[in-house]
């Protein structure tokens, strides 16, 4: 049960990581997702990078759900990069 919940959580994190930079910016948004402390206002770099991070996290989530032993280092690497990116 915990194994499945963690895998689903990683997949959800992958979806949020990818979508947050691809959704158009609106005036009433609670925060400005087009600004990264690392990349500044460079949405042209941030959007493709967020997709790469999302795919990496999704691969880790699917690997966890399919009981692959290598999911942890991949998940840790991409999760750390995603946290640093935001």
C-alpha cells in the first residue's frame, strides 16, 4: 500500500512540475510561475527544462510502481533538480 502511494505521489509531483511552467500566466494567479530564482524570467529555458524534469520524475515513479531497484537514485536526482529549479 505504501509502495503504491509513494509511486502515485511521485507521478503527481511529475505532473505538477511539468504543468506549472506550461500553463499560461494569468493576472489572478496566487504566484508567478514564470519566474525562477535560478533562471529568472527566462520562460524559454524554463518550460523545456520543466518537461525534462517531469519526464525524469515520471520514469522514477513508473520504475517504483514496477518494482525496479534503480528508481531511488533516479527519483532523488530529478526531485533534487526540480526543487532547486523552483
